[in-house]
C-alpha cells in the first residue's frame, strides 16, 4: 500500500478525470450515432455513471501502487506514454467519426464496443435476464457494455504500459553502458 495514498489519489483523480472522458469520447459518439442514445436520456446518464466509476477506479488503483506515482520510474513513464498514445488515438478517432461517420469500423473503440456488447448479450442470456441488448438503452445492458468496453481499453492500456516500460528500461540500460564505456571485446 502506498503511504502517500491520499495525496496521490487526488493527483490521480485529476489526471484520470481528464483522460477517461477523452478516451470514452469515440465510444460515446458511436453510441449516439449507432444506437440513437441522444433520444434516450437514461442511456446517456448510465454511460456517464460508468465513466465516473472508471475515473474513481483507475485513480484508486494507480494511487495504491507507489511505483506508478514516482516521476522517474519506468512504470510511470510507460503509463504516461501509453495514455498519451491512447489520447491521440481517441482524438483522431473522434475527429474521424465526426467528419466521416461511415468510417466507424476503422475506429478501435467500435470493435471494443462490439465485443463488449456481444459479451453483455451473452451474459444476459446466460443469466436468463432477457436479451434486451444495448439498443434498448436500459440501465443494466448499457452499464455492463460500457464497463466491459472500458475494461478492454484499460487492458490495452496496461499492455502498452508494459511494453513501453520494457522499452524505457532497455533504453536506460543502453545509456548506462555507453556512459560507463563499453568493456573490451572478449576474445575467443
């Protein structure tokens, strides 16, 4: 547990309050245009509630891990770089969805939403809660779909963070070797 949790939580809350809505924007545009949620206020409120839950959840998880709160740590640098990459993807996707709506299938959020909607539909049928689906705009399917899509995107962000952390660590090792002077080559 992080001893500076309270301080780090507030900082992380501000950070994720900016980035989670930005990351959710393409999915929100897709939900409005594909499912006509602009006519269903309950669906919009449910999406916002899921986004709020993600903001609080991500801020809590990241604030609990001390290494993610140290500025120079490779994990922190990897997470920041992954979030910047995702922000660019979200910004470009949102722009593309507004300018050329038929290009929806080119947006990663469309496929994350498609998978999460299919999983939600299967889960609701397996639990015999009906197959109302996301299109109806009712609370449970919209909340589950939004939460699953957020989890899929968060897992992609975690994978990017992992690989970027490896990249930053290897780059630091290379710098350390070159600054210390490379050892003489071994003779065979």
